[in-house]
C-alpha cells in the first residue's frame, strides 16, 4: 500500500500531499473499497495516508481537518429499488464527491456502507465548514438515475479540526460525533465546532 513520505523537511505545502495521493490513485496502487472511482480510497488506505500527513501538518503548524459524509437514508433506496441500485448510488456518489472536491487539497475514502471520509489539508474548521456546506448543496444537485427513476441524494456531514497529537481513530471519532449531531438535528446539514461558535456569536 502507498505511504506518504514526510515532506516536513522540504516544505509544508498542502499541494505536495494532494499530488502524492493523486499519483498513487492514478497508478492503481490504492484499493478502492468497491467504489468504481479509482480516486476513492479504502479505509485502510486512509489510515496509511492520513496518519503521516496529520503528523506532518501538526509539526509544520499547517491547518488540517477530517470530515465524515453520510448519505441520508440510503437504506430506503435499497428497500425501494434493491441492493443493486444502492450499490450504483454509492458508486456514482463517490465519483461525484471526487469531482466536486477537485479544487481542494484532500483525499476521500469509502469508510463502509453509506459513509465517506475526507482528510482536508490546509483547512481549519471554519474554512472546512463553509466549503463542505457548499459541497452538501452541490451533491444535492446531482441526482442519480436508475432504470428511469431519479434518486435525489442529501448528505449529513460532521467535521473535526486536528489540534494535537491524537490517534487517527480519535480524529475520526470526533468527526463521527459531529455527524451524529447533524443527523439527529434533521439531516442534510454540516455540524462542527465552528457551527456552535457561529450560533453563540
């Protein structure tokens, strides 16, 4: 599996990490976890890529955030149209997600079932919240066709900023807690520390 070599002695430019990820995917070195788009990593590859990138960002004092994106009520799609349709939705959604974050220094991974993870290099929680809220709206404007049916997709997103030397599990767990809040608050929204700070002020 690919492993990002530390860049901290050279520079802290997030673009270098983005290029490493893109080159590994293009070379077919990354497992895709059943998603057809080769730029979508598996959860194992996210750990392989994420842990050294996070360590370098912390040492280089470069902002970094992690997010979990959950497709709202995908189980209903499976119940209504069957598991083959749900698989098609996952595949097309993964491709749409990769395309819509192409302007970011980020990698995307399929975490399993209806969830995707994002590692966002060079973005603090405020920037990530604003950008991923736009992403939420953009994904909603990309319905997926299935045998003459149009399936509209919405997502819930939780975001956690990386502040210090925690395990990668802890970062993902923090994002998952914010995701849970987004889903319990009605879905189709983004929740992070920044969300609450904005409400308070």
